[in-house]
């Protein structure tokens, strides 16, 4: 009977050691999981900040393009008006030249 109790104590001691070892591994894994969670959270925050910066930069680029397109439109409109006026002036000058040529004869 002593032997039986001795074996039981040995097995219980062995089980206790295994449980202790498992507890240590679980604790280590829990710490690693928390570290991974923190890393993922940091990565997500950095990615979000980068995305927000990209959106701000995109808006600035679009605004610059819109401003340049607007400026080019104004320039083209003014040039078009100037060309029309030049054409009218040229036609008027040609008419006057023809009139002078007729008068001179």
C-alpha cells in the first residue's frame, strides 16, 4: 500500500510539474499575444495616419490642378478675345486700304 501511495505521489508530483510548466507556457503566450496586439494597434494607427496624410495631399493636389486649370481657362478666354479683336481690326484695315486704293485709283 505504501508503494501504491508512493506511486500516486510521484504521479501527482509529475502532474504538478506538468501543470506548472503549462502555466508558464500559457503566461508566456499571453504576454506574447498582448505584445502582438499592441504591435497591431500601432501598425493600424500608423496606417490610419498615413492614409489621412495621403488624403490631405490629394486634396491639395486637386486644388492646385483646379486653380491652374482655372487660370489657363482665363488666359485662353483673354487670348481668344484678343484674337477676335485683332481679326476685326485687320478686316477694318483691309477695308480702309481698299477704300484708299479706290480713291487713289
